[in-house]
C-alpha cells in the first residue's frame, strides 16, 4: 500500500514559509529604514521655536548647574521640586495619582527638607499624604486655612502622626536654601477659607542672580495686594497663577514681574479650558516665553545662579543666556545707579549692590572682588564694552 504524499508536501510548505520569514526578519527588516524616503538622516531633537536646540547631556558645556527647579507634569495640578546642593524643597504635589511620588523616587530623593502646601485644593495637596509617608519631611509650611474635605483631614492627620514640624506661612518669612540661595514668602498676610485660591502661599525663590516667582492659585485681588507691598517684583521666571485662568495674571502684575519665561501647569484638553487665551495674550505682550506642561511635559530649569538651561520632556532643550541686557550707552561703575549697573553682563541686583559698597574702584579688574565674578566673567564684561571706570 502506497503512503500518502499529503503530509510531506505540507511539511515542505511550512519549511518554505519559515524560510521566507527568516529572510524578511534577518535581511530585509534591518535595512528597511534605508529604503524609505526621508530616513537617511537621524531625526533632530525638537526644540523651542526661535531657540538653539541642544542635547540635554550637553548642559555642562554651557553652565555648571548648581540649582534645579523641576516643574513636574502631574496633569491638572501643581508640583514643583527645588534642588540646591544642600536642600530639597517640594511646593505642592498635584493630584494623588499625578505621579509626583514616583518622580521623586526616580531621582533617589529620600529627604525633603521643606514641603510647602500653597493651599488645600486637591490638585495641589492630593499626593501630599503619600509624600509625607514615603519621604522624610523635615518641615511643612501651610497657609493655615481650613478646608472641609476628607483629603485635607488625612493630610493634617498624617503630619500630626509623624510629628512633622508644622508652620503657618505668612508674608515675610524666609528659609535659607544654600550659601547664596533662599526663598521668601510674599503672601498671604491674613488669609481666609472663604477664598482658598487667594489664601495661596506665594514664594519668591532667589538662586543667586536668578529669581523664580511661584504664585499658587492667587487671583487678581491678591496680585494687587502683593504689588502694593512689593512694587519691585521683577522675576526671571514666573509660575503662572491658577493654571493660566483669566481670574489671575492681571496686566499690571505681569508687567511688574516681566518674566523671561512663564510656566503654566495644565492638563491637555482639561475641562476648564486652561490656559485661557487672554492670559496667553498678556504673557506674549510682555515678551515672555511660555512653557506649558500639557505641551512640554515635565519642565526642568538648571542654573549656575546666572544662566539658565531648560530641558522639557517633549520639546528638547534651550538656554536663556546670562542677564547681559542689550549693549547701549556706557556705564560708569563708580556713579551708575543699581538699575544702570544691571545692564552690565553678569551684574544682577545683588552684585550691583556689592559693587556700590566697593566704590570707588580704580580698574575694571577690581570687579573680581565681587562675589561670583571670576576671570571668565570679567572677560565677558570687558567684551561687552559698556562698563568703564571714571576715576573719582
């Protein structure tokens, strides 16, 4: 009896299929990129329009980063991590499932020297009970206004059970963060639970010559109060209040702050329509670069206290240069005002004040006596060619 030849034919068919599959996987697929149009070059890193695009790993080629400020993408909420050589500070934590705990763990942070809760809304304190239990928190600053939610109660009970020092934050309080870095509370003065947004703690962060204004969810009424107490509130960076809502960011306030960069926390396609077009228009009118977490993801500013290097999760990297200001009329370092002195590259308000104390000086080289001015920065000042010494 003859054997059927169906099985051998079927086996041969399978062998043929496997052979073809191997050829595709081992020969064709590895080189398919070369066969497609437009794939002959590596894709560039996407950057911020109008700025030089940089590899994030090249940061040390531009500055020696001493401080970092992380604007953590937690969806519809705020979470800001400040790192100095000696302190870690967290301002707000976003919603409970916003990801701030994992973000801190990824950075191998185990201690928060200071935790600031700007106000008791869930999009700011949602994750804070978990933060308090997973990290060693050495101090909590809170506006001290009551909110009748289970979340707020759990937050307070967690602080109490862990015996963490609890401080009611008020305007004028300061905390040192490093040798030449500190934060000062500008608001509130007399908050009430009737207006929780306006009870927000507002922080001016000073990192040598770089300033960052963190505004919580304050609205226009509080902005006016702050301006009345701090008319010279100009800051390099602004954390835009209340996710870019039209209830905040008045024209007067933005003109006074005049930020080089403005950061907005908001979730893509959020139910509130944040940020509002009017706010974006006002920020553009003061020529501020706008970075949004819904577009950029997490945003990180690194600085040596002078220049700022920015990286964004989705949009690449760029540099905001030292505060050189435009070259113009000459500046006599022995008679110029504080404002005039800040037109000199590397001379911010703090260094300008040091220079006034040193006067009269006899040579530009005497600027080396100013803290933070080294030979390299002195060379930059000379190349700018606006500073001169008029002998007294």
